[in-house]
C-alpha cells in the first residue's frame, strides 16, 4: 500500500488513566500488523509488533527511514529481555533495576528470535522500558514487544506532541494516541552493554554520571567527540545520519554565555545586511537581547531539563517562518546538557566556538 493511503485514527487518552477500550483497539491494530504512535516519557514512538517482520518493515516505509538503522524494542517487563537475548550481564541487570522504567536503552546480544528487520541485520538488540502509563498499557495489551523509533518523518525533529506526529505521519500510519506532551523532550540514552565497559552510543535522559554510579565505569563512543571527524562506522548506525535537521541551516554558537550572545548579535547584523531573514534559538532570559530578529525562546540558562523539553518544538516553530538561517545558543555539555548539546550539534551545519 502507498504510505499515504491510510486512514489515521486520532485518540485522546488520559496519561495516567488511559481508556481501556482505546488501548484495546490500539492493541488489536498492533497484533494485526498495523502502526500505532504512542507517547513515552522522552518523545513519541511509532510502534509495530516486533515479532512481525512485515509490520516492522512498514515502519521504515512510513518514516522514510534508512533500512540500515535499527529500532529499539520496547518492553513492559524484564522477562521480555531474557526471552530475546543470548545473555544478560550482571551490569545490565543492575542498570535495569535502577533505571527501568525510564530513558535508558540497553544494547544486548540478541538470540535470533526477533526478526532481523528490527536490528537491521546486527547481532545485537536494543531494549527499553518506557516510563509512561500509556506506553506500558499499550505494550501489555498488545502482548508482544513493540519495535518503535521516534514517530517523525526521517530527518525531522523528533515529535514531542501528538500534533507533531500528526503533521509528519497523518495518512501513513493507523493510529495516534495523544497523551499530552512527552515529558523529557530528548530521546533515551543508548548504552551498549555487550562489552567489558558500557559505551554511551547516544546521550539522553540518563546521564553518564548516573550510569557510572551503578555500573562502575562508562565511556562515550568516539563519534560523540567534537575533536576530529566522526568515525566512518559509528557503533550506533543511527548516529551517522544528520537527524534533527531544521528547515533553515542552523549555526550553533558555543562557549561563554555573554560572548555567545555578542557573537550571535554580530552574525545576525551581518546576515541582515546581506538581506537574510534571521531566526535565533535562545534561552528565555536572552530573548530581549535580540531586537529585530525572530527569537524563539527555549528554556532557562541553568536548567537543561527545561531546554530539552521544548527544543524540538522550538526547531519546528521556525518552519514556515521564512527564516534563511537559524542562529542557536549552545548549552554546556554537562548532565542532561550533554544530550541537548549532541542534538544541537547534529542539527547544525556549522559550529562556532567563542572561548
Ligand atoms: O527515547 C527513545 O529512545 C525514543 C522513544 C520512542 O523510545 N526512540 C528513539 O528511537 O529515539 P530511534 O529509532 O529514533 O533511535 C534509536 C537509536 C538509533 O540511533 C539506532 O541506531 C540505535 O538506537 N540502535 C537501535 N538498535 C541498536 C543496536 N542494536 N545497536 C546499536 N544502536 C542501536
Ligand atoms: Mg529518531
């Protein structure tokens, strides 16, 4: 079927007390091979029965996602991990106990019982238990693990509201469960626990410090470093794609707060002189410093969680404004800021350092 030929049903659900009849119908759609978008505590996901290769295949079609980018398997109980893996190291078990349900995805050795469409041919599988009553109710009702990427068209910012999902995927999927805004706003941390030392493949809601407290040690994958070009084969295939690309080119300015504002004002004046329409993505408190440009506020300076929560929505808000360039204030890559800085860097066509 052409990806645009579906009638997408839109259901509003109470986050803490989803209507059992809606969950029953959504579970039914999943069991017969359909696609259902659902809220999680990070971003909205697009779910399919992970045991049904054809259903999983249709996720890639609906999103326009490259076939070599594997999907996370969403589960509602840890028993599901044991059913589909060769072995679960002690370290992984400790991490599950501390962080599940929550924004930590664990990459483990698969046992071949999940169709290869999910892992894009890799031997490993990524598992996550979302901390969201609607997501957990849906997985339980479906009775199967759900393969689920973020519910956006490939290459667009991840969806943090059901409206974002609708604008990207209406007509391409069977149903959307609207449980209100996703909480964190950035995706889960992807952690490879197949080796001796856990490796962060994608920074996210659980920070390296939190992982270290539980697992003893942790390292960041080389592709996350800013020094030098990214390795040709990152271990998380998704990281090689320039995700989160906003409509206009984004110039990221990183460094000391005061100098960042000065540099953005200088760049904005420069672009304006050349007849370009400028947008600025800034901390809420800095908005008034950028007179005469479209300044979209995204969170507070000292509060990474508030930036994460609105970042993708802010990037989408520049679409249709006709800006020729977006100048973005960087964030300190500490704690949750590491995930935010990573997403901004991957959205950026150019990064300027001012200290
Ligand atoms: O918060 C999240 O993780 C959201 C919600 C919906 O759960 N999901 C999400 O999925 O962000 P997606 O498909 O947009 O990103 C999954 C990431 C990709 O970078 C992919 O390459 C990586 O996880 N991944 C999946 N399976 C992997 C594996 N076996 N080994 C290494 N990386 C893997
Ligand atoms: Mg994604």
